[in-house]
């Protein structure tokens, strides 16, 4: 489950964007080890957009940590208002709550090598246009992603720290959301440090990044994104793990102000 709070506004060269609201994403994820090297899977997301109720808490969080709050306090709390327009006549808005199944994605992975301390894998996904684009529950495009992934436990072995990273590319077909502006492909990646504090608890620090999805002079659409995720993984036994995390937009206005994440994993059936 991800709960994201959004607020951003800007205008430049005939473009205007205003984003104020809250998004929820509940994702059912299944992975199957077809063999020792091949993994198959599917993600089924359920998405909602609404005014929410986190604005007061977010303002307090930003104030406590000395983080920028933008113009958020000047506007009505807990409203839903997503709007983009430009001088070419493009106008896209969402002002009413919406919810439904998002874009279902199919996944496959192949392990390239595993020497005990370092593991390499190729991962791919195919996102299907199952979400309602007009309600901003999907993109109305078919998206193909391919990434190279590595996990390494040898560099900081004495400190029980593991390094994870990946870099990949995403190719997209035509879409209903701002099709005249959207790029055909983006590059994405992440770098993660995971410290095993005890047998049951791991502390995780992660950076996520991707290039811009749109051709725009606005930061919200046309700039590369960078997010910082801080979290923990709590293992109850060999089969059950709970993940709790929070993310912040390091590159301000290129991602949600803050995202709260909680996940429950059954690691073996």
C-alpha cells in the first residue's frame, strides 16, 4: 500500500500546472520461481485519487525537518485538483475522486550469475492498458521495461550491509494522458543500502531516479526525478516480512511531496 500526498504549481512559457491531492495505490504482487534461474510474476494495482486528509500532517512534517512547503498553506486543505494546460490548447484536469484497477503488469526475470556474494539478473515487465486514463488510473499505453540488476554483499560484509542497484529503460506506446508531450522512452534506476541490524530487522536507504516523461519547461513534467526512500523490513519468521518506508522528493516538484509505504510479503508458500 502506497499513500502519496501531492502539491505543486508552476507556470512558464504558456504552460500551467496545478497538482493538489492524494493518491492511494494498493498493489497485489505475485512472483513464481519457475526454475532456479527464471522468475515470472504479475502486479495488479488498485488506485484511487481523492482530496485525502494528510495536508496538516505533511505541513507539520516539513516544518519539523525544515523542508520546503511551497505554497501549500495558502490553499484549501484536503482538496483534489489536478490540472495542466498550455497555449497549444492542451487541457487535462481531474477534480472528482476516482478509483479502480490500474495498469496490470506482467513480469519476468532471468538470473545471469550467482557467486554467493554477488548476483546479477535481467528483469523485464510489460504494463497493459487496463486502467482508465480519463480518471488518471492508467496511461492507456502498453509499456515495456528492461533492467539490469545487481545485489552485492561483499563490499561491506563486516558491517552486514548489502548493496542493491539497477538501471533500465522503459519504452511506451501512444497514450491518452498528454500524448503530444510524452516521450517515447525514459531511463530509470535505483541504488539501495540494506543494513541487517538483527536477524529480524533490516534498515534500508534507497535513491530512485528517472529521466523526464514529458517534453515541457515545467519542473513537474519536464525535469528528471530523484527520490529518497528510508525504511525498515521486519521479519516475523522465515516466511513473513513487513516493509515500512517513507519517501521524499529530493528533486523538488518532480515527484510526490511524500509517500508512505507499507507492504506485507509472504516470501515462501
